[in-house]
C-alpha cells in the first residue's frame, strides 16, 4: 500500500480542503502517514496570504524532496493557484489549485501513468462551488464544514480574491444534508468559508443565517461554531436569529485589522471603529459571555505611532478574548504594495510584539472571569477540551469525546483548569 503525507498551512478552509483530499486518497487505497515520515507521496496545501506563509509553504515542498528523493510531490491550494507551473521543482508531479480538489487522485494517477508533470490550475472567474465530502476526520471530536468559497471585497492588502475567485455558495439543501451526516459522528460542527458573511449572495434570497439555522437543526448536534465574520453583518435582526440557535457557540471572530479609522479606509475595509464597536455591543447584549476574537495587522503603510496607539487602545476597549496579530506583509499585485509611508520591517515586528503582549493580557483577563463558574467542555484529547467560548480547559482523567460540565478552579493565561466535572451526555 502506497503512503501519503499531508502538510497544510493557512486557514481552516485549507484544513477542510486537505481533509477532503486525504479522504479521497484513503478511499482509493492509499495509507495516510505523518508528513515527517518517509512517504511515497507528499501533498503540501500551501498558503499565500503573507510572505511568511509563502516562505513556509515552499520550505515544506523542498523538505519533502530532501526527505525522500524518490517521492512524488503534489502542491495544492493558494500557493499552487498563484505560482502554477513555476512549482515544477524536482519531484513535483502535480500542481493543483483551488479547483478540482475532488479529482486529486484521478489527476495524480493520470500524471503518473503518462509520466508527466501536470498543472491543474485554471481561472476561477467562472468556477462553480466545488462540493467536497469530508467525513473521515479520524481522532477528532469536531467536524469542519465549508459552505462558501471566494471573496469579492478587494481589501487593498489582500490577494485572496485572485487566488480563491468570486463568491460561490453551497446550496442550502446540501448544507443541511452534510450537517445531518456529520452530526451523527461529531458533537461539534465548525462552519467555515473564505468570506463566510457573503454566503448566499450568488444563490438569491438566501443568507448566512439561513444556513446556520439549517445546520442547527441537524439531529443530535451539540455545538455549532462560526468562522470569521464582518462587523457589517452583525445587525439586531441577525443577532436575534443567531440567539435562537441553541447549539450556537458564543464565540465570534470579527476581523478588526486596525483600530485607526484612517488605516481602515486605506485598507478598504467596509466598516469603521464605530461600526465595529456597535457589532461587539450587539453580540454581548445577546450573548453576555461571548468570546470576541480578532485579527490585527501591524505596520500597514502610513501607520504612525499615533495610529498604532489607537489600535492598542481600541483592542483594550473591546476586550478581545483572543487576538491574532501579524506584521504587515506586502503582496505583489495589491494596491497597498505601492502605497507611500512604508513602515520598516523591524518596526512592524516590534509593534506586533507589543500588540501580542496586549492580546495575551486580554486573553488572561477574559479567562479569569470564568473562575468559580461552570462551563460546558467538549474533550478533544486526554484531559484537554474546549469550552463553548473556545477557551482551553484541562480536566484530569477526561476521555476524548466526552461532553461535560466543569467547575473552573483557576485560570492561567488563556487556559481554564477544572476541579469538578460531570457528564452531559
């Protein structure tokens, strides 16, 4: 039996795509192995969102070739969509972009049979939503369900619209069907997409909350968790419908990117700090213990020390439960790459370190609010699980797959530690 090892970089959507391709290989008779093992085939599902992601992706392609010089290599995802045939390095047999992933085994075996290096990268402008089937998430207690692909926002720093194409949505009936199937084996479903809030834009008369309500009706589903949202999607009407979904976890990822209105305008984000603040208030009014998480970019062109200070103050005001902080990374072909006011790399990184420290302090403060209280936790590994707010919880002796109620004895950093537990299922 031939073996294949996967390496996935980037977002939850990439993780979903990798799981779909891994499942396709497994069903075709290949054995899944760790990427660090000697394998017959390696698949690198690469990222291009930042320069760091691109560098890491290329590093793993070369690493696979060194680990087993006779191995066949598949390069997939945004890296493949961007670079195409330039990725035909030694050992690379197939380059497959953000389409045809359901045919990855067929394409790979064709390339081997014909003894060619095959590039399966095409324009995405007229592409339809590609339904992928992911059910064999072995060893996991949560399932990821991708319901949307593509983005049309055209933020000034982002190349994702070029790499993922226009908005495409999974039909509502298919979403409900896949959720019902996943809920038989998994207590939690994480809903993801490239620009989740745009779900249904191409379907007519359907929006994201319709899909979430359909998923929430899946028999036996205990938890429904959302991927990233935009502040403009959070309205009173939407929040009321979200609150009526019993399984919905009170964790909401609202991408901020900057706390400076000047920079938000330069970034071409479709909100300002006032709109963001309003979204956070609406969510907390409906979900008092909500974990609001975010992404922030440091060192965007034109960012002054005052702009950065505004970002720090705004993050403290909102009180994020977790922050993902990135130094700005120029992406060729984006408007921001040509903007004046370039911030030196060292200063970008220094500001990122400062903001990461702020984020860790906010995360610790949020976790402490649960001390002495009971939380619901889904155990994913031996003695380790996650509360509905996505806080990590340690409960000695708890076995994977258990859904339990835990009394929090203490908090350290962003982690909770349980003193008493009891099963909910």
